[in-house]
């Protein structure tokens, strides 16, 4: 198998920056955002959020308090798998799959 490198153009070259470069540009963007916020405050401009936006922000904060995973449930399932006592209810699984399909596709 041979590869012809003579036909490579600029659009085919990987130009993505390493993670370290991205972190540096993120810091520059954060500094620029802070400067913009300070100049906005100096002009006396303000932003008013709707009650719906405030409610969504409160909900987001409340959801952040919940763990992403239920560690207790995970350990129960793990131990059941290890000792062979974990059983799948095929009817219940099939019904949940149908319900999900219906919610996605209508």
C-alpha cells in the first residue's frame, strides 16, 4: 500500500491546537469578558431577567445538589451481578423500550 503525500492541501492538515493552547486562549477570553463587564457597569447598563429565567436558574441550582449517580443503587446492582441474583424482567424492559420509542417518535 502506498500513500501519496504530494496531493495534500491546507484543508487536509490538522490545525487543532493542543489543550495547553486552548487553556491559554480561554484565560484571554475570560479577561476580555471581565473587561467588557466592567465597562458595561461603568456606563450604568443593566440586565433584567424574566421570572421564568430566575425560576430556571433556581431549578438548575437545586438539581446541582443531587448526585449524578445513586451510589447505593449501583452497589446493590453490582453485588447482585457478582452473585448471580440479578434478574431482568423482560416484560418490564420491553414496555419501557416501547414507552421511550413512543415519547421520541410519537
